[in-house]
């Protein structure tokens, strides 16, 4: 029983400890536990479902870190399901990345071991997106894989309708038939997220074929002609070209204009030609696959055409004759043929005369006519008024008519309304209405007098202030009747009673009648109230209309002022404002009441019209264009330039611009300049056409080295050219001009290899270019041959081998019989061993075969010898060279200094003119110089000459015992020997030696390298003398001429540098500097005074420094002296 309890307790504890080690658990809701989630493009915000089971910790509060920067607190008493939204927009858009990983971490707040991490991997579901870019017939197809994603875990399978397939991500497949529709199917398979397939169709694009039709021309003398008489207009339709997408028309030969808004880029153009010239018209039809050009020529002609000078209408018989008849023209009069020079009498006739002129020329049958009348003039009558008439003044128009049309009406009051002549008697008075037809003798007319009667009524609106009792009404003429419907019994005769009126405005009518019954009336308005001026007017731009909105109240008259000047009295006037600040004043009046309002209005001027002239509008790349801008710059305006090539400039005047066209066809750049401010924008656009430079390029199918007979296919890869003008020259006398893209040509070589220079010359409007390629053609047989410069040579002597193989090889192998090989065409080689036969073999290869041949080279023995010469010499010294070689040899001496070689002397001498190291070489040979051998070389060092010179270091007069110092001034010396007249010597360069009193001579001997010597000698070089200072012990300044002044004396003294005298207390009583010894001058000796006062007899102290004659300075001298009186 105890054992059972113990085991049970152990199992319970074991279970407890096992549960204590468990942690919180997390997995996705799908139960797979893999953490892999497949998402589609629509899952940009994805809700992830996870299940979390709590761990053993008593505290059930956990935090969930979702791995996207968001942390959520949860309480887990049991397994819970949580959803979290992940923003996958960036991941979905990035097709280069197939997966996106996040790490979710669940952690207990108090139990550090109760946590767990879980990684979720989002994988994209594949989307197969094949895309075929536009491809051209005969070229490779560019297939793009736009699938999403494109990553390492996606496998692709391409299946093509012609049975081919590929598993590459980006396959390269070639298709050739432009008439066939191809299909391609792309299957994208993910390792984890399924498969997607997509199939598309595509066709190859054809190259364009340019063509156009034309209307408006005729054929004259087999030329296509355009007639000026027919307008010189030609309509051309390029839409009959095939497989084209773009058009570009080029017209050359003369001036022309495009009509009906057509341009160079229109499919159909209408062109009017301006000059009688031959024009060349090119249509360039293009698409993504290339360009095709068609060229046609048209002549603009203007043949003589029939003409007639108009005959004016007449009212009497005339003699008619054709004026300035045209040769070849046929003339008729009323249908009957007449001669050009015939004079015909034309009587009066009711019917008109018709003259025609006709002829046929290159522009077809042409006819002109002239119609005129020869008849009596008929009287004309005005129908509207049959007699003189009296009318009331009116504004109602009265239509005028006469019994004959075509005449002219004249008088005041005649106007044109809706195309008809009318009479309006707006004002009273007399009118003379005249209707006239014809001219000269044919002139007829009718006249009617009209009298207009009526009353001119004049009234004006009035304003009165509120509270006014009555208003005197004014109307012209007097005597009329006033009436109104706005108030009852408020008018008495010409007075308006306003005292009891409550309205603010009264409308009145004034009517007047005259004696003949013509009436007239006018309306007038009376405003009652206090005026308040108000208006709205916004700032604007100059050149526009400024119409203030008048919001004034209780006013009937207005006065507008602009900048202090009266501008208008209209209610809402049109004001003229100037650029800048304008002061606008409105005075609103009501009778004698008025109100004033002032506002400042700023007017801005719009940019001035801007224009520019490019220096070039058509040219070849690179085209340098400058721009001449008209007008002047305005700081308030922003100027910007767009050059049409992606570049721009901000400013008024741009620098010159270089336009570059690297394409294969003309490029048009639209240069736009704009001027902007708040009031508008001015722009101008000029087009600059830049043509590409002609670039010739030859393509060769296969290799340029061929065996005879050789047929090659050449391709014309040139750009920017007129291919029809391409000229081929094949180097064999054959020339061909063709616009074909490819050209076949055959070449042959019979005995020798031939190089044919194939040249392609191309032409465009921008010049010419050429390209060349060399074609080598070899015969099929080879004969190896070569020549040698010598067959018997010395060891080491160079032999020249010259290839003579036919045809000329393109590869050589020379075997010289000594183990060495050369692949040069014409090598040189030296054979080193003496007395030996060398077998030299040449193997010659051409592109079409090979052959070999062999010759023998024999070698002889080499000469030997020796010579000696001095290794070091002095410049200009003669050197002896001793030859110890065999006297039977021939010799060449080279002395190494550029002098002539010596071939005459066996053992020569030589003098070197300059210093330096020179290599002397002796060359020997036996009979032929081709076997010459350098027997020996030595180096001779040539030293520059020395020049002896010296000087004394100081004066040549020296105080005994010296020393005497000497300095050598010798050039180039490296050894020195001094000899003195007393027997002393020295090897020092600059010696310093002691000497006794006396006169001495010196000799200096210098040398260099032991071979170059020089000397100099001076018999009286320096003198040594005794030098001493005599110092008096006392002096007596008593004026007896003896010992009156104190100074120093001696021998060999140059000067007293300084002397000071002090009294017994150390006070200085005298000082002198740089004075000669023994001088008794007042400033050069002491007279025993201080400042002119005699000093007492006493003991004094002197201090002095002396400069000796050899420039030595003495030690400082100090001692006592006595002044005795």
C-alpha cells in the first residue's frame, strides 16, 4: 500500500511538472500550423485569423505583438480566436517579392517563460501576365513577362502556337511571318499558392510602303504639270500607303504654302505652289518597323491664257475691237467668230453684247467672256413717293423702290436695313431724295422733295430730396401735357405735388402736338430720397473694359471721376483706366442731395506680344540655333522657354541652343516662348526641323575572307539617307546604284590573293558619307617560296628572310633548324653556332590552303682581339690606345664621344674635348662588315682641367706671429700643395700658419685625379710686422705744448675702436670712438676737462679696444693714468 501511494504521488508530481513546462500556444485558424497564407491582389488589407491557447500561468493577461508595430492586450481564460488586419498594399504592388513574413509573439505579463513566437508567411497567388511588344517582320520578338510575382518560387511555362515552349522567365523567341496570327500561353505555378494561366494573340507588324495619289495636275510634254492659272494647287493623299502610322512630307524646289490647315505631318495635304519651278515631293511613310520613301516631281507652269479687257456699258453706237489679243486665242461676238484685229460697228440694242476668248494649252481648254450693253438710257422713276410729300418726324423706316434696279439713293435719312434701302425722317426739315443710275451720257435720275414736320420733345429725369413739397416740371417745347399713373391728383399744370407722396419714384409722360397734328411725347422719371453712393469695381488688366457696378441708392444722377478728371455721368459707365493705380470717385445725386465714394483700383498691363526669330529653322544635326527676341524685357513678366527636347530656360533672352538628332529621320523640335503675368499669357511657337547626318554602314554576311569563287551578301545598314541614291563600288570595276537593303556580288582570284575594297556612298540633304570594307579572296592553290639575304653568315649575323609565296599567305611558320620558330611574314634570325648547316623551313598558309619549302644556311667562325688604353685622362690630353689583336683583321675604333669612327689606324691616339665618361669600342671583322664583332670595350674618364688661384683671408699686412690665413679659389681641384718662401708647406685646402716678421712668397700646386695639374706663384704675397700699443701713465694739460692731451700710441695699429676715462668713483668723464692712434685733435684725445671745466689732478682709469692692421681686435685694455697739474 505504501509503495502504491508513493508511485501515485510520483506520477501526480511528474504530471504537475510536465504541465508546468507548457507555454501559451498560437496557430492559424486553418489548422495547418504551417503559417503560410496565400493572398490575391484584392487582399491589400488582409484579416488574419489565429487561435491562441493560454499557458499554465495563473495570470491570464497576455500581450500579442502582431509584428507590424501593433501590440494588443488580451485575457486568455480559454482558447480564443483573434483577427488582425495586415496592410499588404506595398507587398501586393511589389511583384519582385513573392513573400512577406511577419513574426507574431504572445507573451504573459507576469510569467516570463509563458510566451511563444509564431511566423506567418504571406505568399502571393500567381497571376500570369504575358505581354508581347510590337515586333516587326524579319526581326526578333520581344516577349515580356509582367506576371506577379516574378520570384524564385514561381515556375513559368511558355507554350507557343507553333509547338515551341520555354521554361525561362524571359524567353527569346523568333517569329517571321507577318501574315500569321500567333498565340502564346503563359502558365505561372507557385510552390504553395496554386497556378495561373493566360493566353494572348499577336501578329508581326509589316514594314511600311509609301505611296500617294495626287489631284490638280495635268500631263504636258510627258511632265506632270501644275497650272498657275488653275490656282497652282495640288492635293496629295498619302493614306494609300500600306502599313504606315506616320507621315512626313518634304517639298523642295521653290516656295509653297500648306492650305486648309494641312501640315507636313498630315496624311492628306493641300499645297499651293508659288513659283514656276520644278518641285520635288517626298513622302516618308513610317511605323515602328521603319520608313519608306516615295519621290515624285511636278512642274509648275503658267502658259499664256486668253484675256479680255472689259468693255464698259455705253448708250450710243461704238466701234468694237479686241484690245491686246492673245496669239492662238479664238474670239466670238454673240456666238459668231471674229478676227482678233477686226473692228466691228455695234449699234444700239436692247440685248447685251457677249464677247468670248478661248484657247487650249497645257492647262486645258480655257475661256473668258465679257458682257456689256449698247442701248439708250431709259428714264427712271421713284415709286415710293410719286410726288413731293410732307411727313411727320418718325423712327419707322420707309422702304425705297424705283422702276429700275441697280441705281444709287442719296440723301440724309437713307439707311440700309436688312439689305434694303429705307428712309427714316428722324428730325424735322426738308429732304431731297435722289435716285441715280448710269454714268456720263447714260446718266438718268429722279428727285422727290420731302418735308418732315413734328415736335422734338426734350425732358430729363429729376431727383428731389426727401421732404420737398413740390417740383416744377420742365419740358421742351412748352405747352405740353404732363400725366402719370403713379399718383392721383398730384399734377397741377407743370407742377408735381410731392408733399404727401410716399413713393420713392414717379414715372411721368410729357406730350406735345403741333398745328398739323404731329405729336411727340417723352417719359421722365422723378426720384425721391437721400442718395447713397456705392459701387463695386475690381482690379483688372489694362486693355479690358472696366464697368463698375453702381449699387447706389436714392439717386438719379451720377458723376464719375477717374484720377481727378470727369469720366462719365452714366449709371454704369465704361471707364477707361490707365496702367497702375487709379483713383475712382462716384458722386451720387438726388436733386440738391449728393453722396461721394472713392476707391483705388490697380490696373495691370498684360504681357506684350512676344516673338522671336530663330537663326535656323531647318538644318543638319548638330544644329546651332540662336534666338533673336523682339521687344524689351519687362521685370513684371515671367519669360519661359521650352526647347522641345526636354530642356528649358527661364529668362528673356536665351543663349544659343544646339539641337541634336540621333535618330534615323528628321526630328521636329517645337520651341515655345511664353510671357506670363496675372493679366495674361503671350506665347509663340516656332518649329525647328533637324535632319540626321548621313551615316554609311556596310553589313557583310559571314566572313570577309573567302576562297575563290566567293559570293557575298552585303547589307545597307546606313541611316539618315535616301537609299535610292546609294552607290556600291565593289573594287573590281563594277559599280551599282540601288535602294535595296541587300546586294549580292561575286569575287574571284586566279593566281594571287586579292583584296577588294567594297565602298558604299550614301547621300542625304545633310551631306554625304561613305563606308568601306575590305574583302580578301584567295585562290585555292598555294606555292611556298622565300628568299634569304645570305646563305653563308658569321655566327650571330642577322639573316633576313623574305616571303615570296603566291598567293600572299595570311599565316607563316618559320622553323630555323635551331629549335626556334617565328610566325612573322618576313623575320630576321641570327645563328649562333659556328661552322654548322641550318635547315630553314617555311610553311605558308592561306585561307584556302598551305605549302612548305626549305633552304640551308651555313655559318663561319668569329674573330677575336684585345686593346689597352689609359682609364683616366685630362680634358684635351692625347690618349694612346694600343691594339693587341690579329693584324690581319680589319678594325673600327669608336671613341664614344661622337667623333668620326677610325677605320685606318691600328693603334690610334685620341684627345677628348669635353669631360665625361666615354666608352671606347674596338670592332673587328674579316673581309665583310656583316661579320663584324665587338672585340672589347673600355671606359675612359675624362676630367675637366684645373685652374690654380688663391687669396689672403684678410689684409696682406699681418701682425706677428699671425696666423696668415689663405683661401684656395682653384676650380675643379681635389688636391692642394702650398709652398712658402721660408720653407714651410701645407696640404690643406685653406691653411692658416704662424710667421715671424718679414716678407713672404707663396706657390700653390693643385691637381685632380692625379692627372690634371696647375700652379700659381706670388713672390710678395704678404708682410708680417711687429704690432704694439704704447699707453702713457700720466699727462700734464698745462698748455706748454708737451703732454697737454691724452691718447694711445703704438705700431701696427689701424684705429682706436673706443676709449673711456672714468674718475675714481667710476663716473665717465670722457669717451671717444674710431679715432687714429696718437691724434691730438680735440675730438680725438682728452684735454683733462669735463664739459669745458678742468678736472682736478687725480688718479683716473682708462678702458680701450684697438683694431690692428691685420683686422684683429685686441683684448680690452684697462689701467690707471695720472692727471698732473
